[in-house]
């Protein structure tokens, strides 16, 4: 699925400057239970921001709070340039859209009838034109008259996205948009997110799919009642994991210290099942010197690879260290 470029629903917008969302010490409690506490972060206009965490971490409650569906218990936030207050609720909702995990469609109505109903609730002008543009954006224009009950879950998610696009939002909150979808349907959603990014739409994405977040998001925050960390995936990897080189040889080195110690960029080493793990300051600097030293010592070098850590590694490292998560 590709996002069309010739309609108002997908036309590139002038991206405002400054942050789209600013959150400072935001907290939400339900009686004695704290859904999330003292959360602080910001999201720039045009950014795809991923919000990750285990079930019960407070992700959806944060989205509902920023989307004006819940009032915070403490702290402040600004959404689309407006303070998050009850008085600004209507104005904020006119600038954002929220797509929940379940799109909440009326299955007996057709795709177009569903969108017309919601466009009426939003009191939007040019309802017919908005519906056509939104359906074109998610490649469902030819299914406009089909009843929603006849659609697969993936197609219903697309209808939910079309509903979210009706108001041409500045900020789009997507709560687990690919939950339960097969890989092909999930890829369609990814394509749409990429297209919206090119338009300059700010996307706040919650997901359990870490590879999805790594592929789509400019930055991610890892949440578990409080915000544990935030940054670009590559920054988080560098922050949490030492840089290493994996060295595999056909036979053990006779004197590893003599071969490996003192090489440029190498800070230390230890043996592993595959050979040797070298702590390095810069893999690109250390690798040529290590290769020359190993071969010069008469060893057969089988492999020399830098460490590769995924966003999943970052997530598991943080959650493994999190007492609340271990107690779940």
C-alpha cells in the first residue's frame, strides 16, 4: 500500500517549528493505583515517536490523557501548541486524531457510511471530499460501499486509519495499530506511517513490536509506569551496551595477550565459545589492526564482526533491570 500524493488528504504540509507535544511531570492516578507518574518528554513536529513498554506500563493511559480523554492527576502538558486543560479540550481535539487498538467501527454499516457518521460527529465540512481523500490515502476507495463486517482485520485497521485522517490532524496517536495483524497487513500500516511522515504529520506510536519501532521511529521512549529512557535507537544501544568486536579463529591463539593487548582502539578482551570478545573504543578503528595482528600471529581468522544490538536488546536490558516488570 502506498500513500497517494495528489490529494489534499496526503498533501505535504508546512511543518510548524518547535515541539508538537511537551510533557512535564505528568501523572495519572485512579484512586490508589498509579497508571503513570512524573513523565517528562517532548516530541517535535514531523517526528515519529515510539512509546514502548509491557502491558500495564501506562502507554495507553498516556495516549488517552494527551488526547484529552482523561484528565491528568498532576503535571502539565502542551499538545499541538495548546496547554492540556479542560478549557482547551475541543481546540486540541480539532488538531489531533487518536486511533485506538480497536477501531470501533459499526460492522453493519459500509466503509463510507462509517466515515460519514464520524465526520458528522466531528462536525467536519466537505464530508464527501474528506471521505474520498481519506479512503484514497489508505487505498480503500474501491471498498467504500462494502460493509465493514465483510472486511479482514487488516482492512478494518485501514478504515480506522482513514477515520483518523478525516480531520487532517497535525498529530496522530496510533495505539498498537498493527496488533493482531499478519505481516502483510502490518506492512501496509508501516507504508502509511511512512507516507504520513513525509507529509509532516507528527505520529505518536505505541507498539509491542520492537522491530516495527526500530524501523519506523525517529526516537523511542521506554515506559513502565515511569519513563525509563528516551532517545534514538542507536543512541540507546550505545548508552547501554559496550562496543565490542567478536573474533573467531580456527584454533585458539597461543598467547592472546601478546596478540591483542595494546592494539589501537582495543581496551581489553575475554575468551568466548566462538573465540574472543574485544572491548573497543571504535570498531572501525580496531578491526583492521586486530585482523592484521591475528593473521600475523599465524592464526586462521574465520570472522571479525562488531557487536550488533537491536532495540529489542535495549528493551529487554531495561525491563530485566526493572523490579516492577519482574514482579508482573
